[in-house]
């Protein structure tokens, strides 16, 4: 089967999966007094189902997928999900022009959490649920979810799921490959349900609790409130969300093996160095923020400063983007810490975006070894951590990814700046979109949004978000193949 046909087939399965989730949103709209999103969701579901059935029925099943085909499938499914996912917003109208609808859809599926909505609370609950459902789908991965729902060969499921993840994301898994995606899904669903229950017991309604839990566990940051989590002003809720965000930013294989240990998975949260490095990074960042907020008299008490610092550091570093305060009014040093946090971010194998702290750690250790080889050319010690060993070539590959990532962020900063943004806003927008963080500074700050951007910048932001979510290479491989063939 040609690459085109097999890609179309999996796009069809993707759209059928979206149809099922749209119908769940239809149910939410129906139960909320048949709100105004009911018919937009129904029409969108019908179109999505029809397109999905066409894609599946006009193609045949394939038992083997080549690597190149896998990249086309992953990229095609993500693009299709974002395009059809924008239909409910388009048919609803109001603030959603087609560009705005596409922006909101891509922001959800990539778990960026950036929004063009000025009045979130005016949006009907059915559409709000769909908006956050897109982020929950994107958190686990569009192709990974489809691989679970469809009936196909186990090796094909695991192969596609692994292509959606970078190799570094799978380093802590030592079991059979076909179980990989099921274990990730078990952790994801379990964490979401636990967060929902905790938030409800803390005082949220079931609707707010479920949507904020989905948003936290996908590290998206979409909220049902105009001023995000600040609307609740509840310390218990904030603590629950901090725990949810941090767990969602740790390798899911480690979480699984912590609660369900086996002989093939000896590593867990308590004996893994990279988790300690990540949590230490968040803790020290929080302390630096707290001290600076106190010394600059931004907050008068330690308790208040620590509370907002801890939440915002966790929110940005995990690329969630929830807000309990307006960070635009914070001093320059605290903004710099948050920018670094939005670049480094969580662990591989999680729903967090950004470069990933694993890569940063391996790059730093690798550079240390490479410096040593300048005085001892024949001596290179392999970089090791938690039983994972990186050769010189693998470390070089990690450094190359980071360099490409920083180049794209820099290019984005230039484009935003040339379009009229000041440097701070432009740089934070680029970091927020490529890293799937969401809020930046200036007009796109924690209490702002992307509504004021031109259509060109919104489309450009869409490209950056997709590049960041798919970790750059799959999209470059697909478009490189298309243009090289031409």
C-alpha cells in the first residue's frame, strides 16, 4: 500500500475517534439544557464521521508500516485532528473566525493552552468541554489514542505509538513493547480520575473538576474561567493541581512501575536521578522566585510569596500555563527564571513540552566529557544516568536537537519582533508556542491572551505549536520528503 493510502486510512480512524469524543461533548451540551453548542457539535460530528468512514472504507488494512510511512501517518493524523477539531468552533462562531478556530484547536491538541478567547465564561459548556477534550487527547497523543481504539496488529500499535514519542521518552521502559501504550494510558486515565475527585472534594463542581483535571494532566492549562485558577482562590485546589501537574511531567513508565513494580521495570519515582533533578529544579526555582518577590516587596509575606511562586513555577515548568496571579507585574529576575523554566520543562515520556530536562542533563554531562577529551583525545567516558548510557554520537544527537530547538525559538522571536511586538513579548511568545507552554509576557501574559495578534501571527504560532508538540523532526522529515520528491 502506498504511503498516501495508508496515511489516509489512519486519518480515517483518527476522525472516527474524534467523532466519538465530539458526541461526548454533545452529551454535555444536551445535559446543560441543550446549550447553544449542541448543533455546532452535532454538525461537526456528522462531517467528521463521514470523512473518517470515507478514509477507512476506501483503503485496505496493512500489517506492516515502514519508518517513513510512520512519520507520514503521525504528521497526517495530527494535522487532520487539528483541522476537523476546529469545526465546532467555526460553526459556533462569535469570537471564532476560522483562523481563531484553528488556533484554538491546535493550541488544544498540542496542549499549549494559548487562547484567543476574551470571555471564556460566555462559551457554552458543551463547547468548553470539547475545547478541553482536545487537550486531553493531545496529551496522550492522537496516534497513540487511535492505536488503542482500533483493532490492528499489536506490533503496528506499538510501532506507531513509539513513532509519536522520541527515543528518549522510552528509555525507562523495559517491558514488552506492545504493553507500552497501554501502561501509559492506564497512568494517564488514573491520574485524571484521581485529580477530578480531589478537585471536586476541594469544592469544584464536577464539570469544573473534570475539565481542570483533564487540563492539568495533559499539561495544557485551558480553564473554564476568564482568570484561570485565580477565580477559585483556594489553596487546597492549588496544591492538588500542583501535584497533578508535577506527576504529569514525570515519565509515565516510572509512575507505572512505582505502583505496579515488576522484574522488568525496576526503576521508579523514588530511585531515579532524573526525577530528583527535575523536582530539585522546580524547588530551587520556586525558592529564587519567593526570595525575589519578597526583596522587591511584590508580596509582603513569605506565605503569600511562596504560594504564588510555587504555583507559577510548577505551572510554567510543566508547560501547563494555569495562573493564580498576573506575572506581568513581577520583577525582571522572576520573569527570567520563568523563561528558563519554560525552555527546560519536564521529563521525557510525560505530557510536558519543551526541550525536556533529560536532554538538558545529558547535553551538560556530554559537554563535560567532550571538554575532557580535548586534553585526553583517546579517552571518552560514556554519559550514564539511571542505567541509561549515551554514546558520544547519541549525546551529539541530543545537542543537535537542542541547537535546532533554540534556532527555531530564535527565528520565532525575530518574526514576532518584526511584526510589531517588543522583544520581551516576542521572545516569550516564541518560547511559549514552541514549548507548548501557553502564556508568555506582555499582551500574552498569564492574564492575557493571543486575541490581539494578526491572522498571520496566529497561523505562524500554529506552525510553532505543531513543531514543538511533534518535537520538530517528524514534520521536517515529511515536508522534506515531499519537497525533495518534487
